[in-house]
């Protein structure tokens, strides 16, 4: 149980050198125990990860487009939104390319609003139908314009599915093999919702896998949530 305290987990998860399949991801030497191998897996809902990545890319492209505006247009925009935070609400299924194509129209809509406009705008633009629900503008005590790209979507519990994806694989190993699952980006349900079922799955499935021990580490809380056996 003392093998992996959370500083060691963090070290393993930040190592850049990884082995190529079918070898486990990482091999390290532990004083008194010799060489151990670790296969890593992130506990994350793929749908959530895709939405999060697309949201990040959209925000980045919005800022790039804003920076590339002609200087006179940018000056006008800066004056209108010197204390503004801008939230374009794209449909989740819209692609990044579709979103980028809408940027000129989005900025045209924003430039047409009254100074100090606050609220939801640009909701009935034909070109936005099915791709953009509208644009929310909020005002505050900050230096604008600030662009953000929120998203909403359902999030499932991917824990057992992600663990099982590793349990089903065959590894080329020369020493003891551990599975280190880590939680980082994915929002998790309360422990009493997901953890008991995960424990039962690991206890029932471990013997048929090549792993001798399973760890679940929460990166955000710097805590080991579960280890077996």
C-alpha cells in the first residue's frame, strides 16, 4: 500500500518517455522492490473530451480572428466591449470549421449592437440556424473584450469502460504490472455513485487480466481513490 503515495503518482503521470505497445507505458525501479511496469489510463468520457477540446479550439480561433481585424474595426470593437464578456453559444454538434465560417457574421452582429448592450443577442440570424443559438454579452468590472466558449453536454461514468479497455489487452512484460488509472479533466459523480461499482468490477475482473494491482488516482484532489489488492 505504501508503494505509490500521490507524489509518486504525479511523477509517473508526468513522465514524457513511454514505451511502445505491446509493452506497458512505463517501467521504473522502486527501491526494495526492483523494476515495476505501469500501464496508464485516463478516466474520461470521450464525448465530454471531444466537446471540451472543441470548446477550447473555438475560443482560441475567436481570439485569433479578433486579433486579425482591420485596425479601425478592432478599435470600434474594443470601444464597444471595453468591459464586455462575450459568450457565443454554438450547438454542440457544429464542427469547428462551421463555427469559424460564422465568425464574420458574429462580429457583424456584435458591432451592430447598442453601446453597453447586456444580454442575449443575434438569436434569429438565418445563417446561424442549427449552428449557433445566440450570443450572450455580459458587462463587468474587467478589461474587455473577453471571449469565452462554454458548452453543455451529458456526462456519463466512463470508469469501468476505461478500465476494461486495458483489462482486455495483452502486454509484453518482464516484471510486475500495475494499472494506474487517473482522473484529471473529467467531472466525476460523487464517490458513492461510481466508486463501489468500480471496486466490485476490479475485484471480479483482476484475476483474468495481466495486472497484479490497480490504482485510481485523482489528479485534482491529489488523492488515491482506490487501490486493489
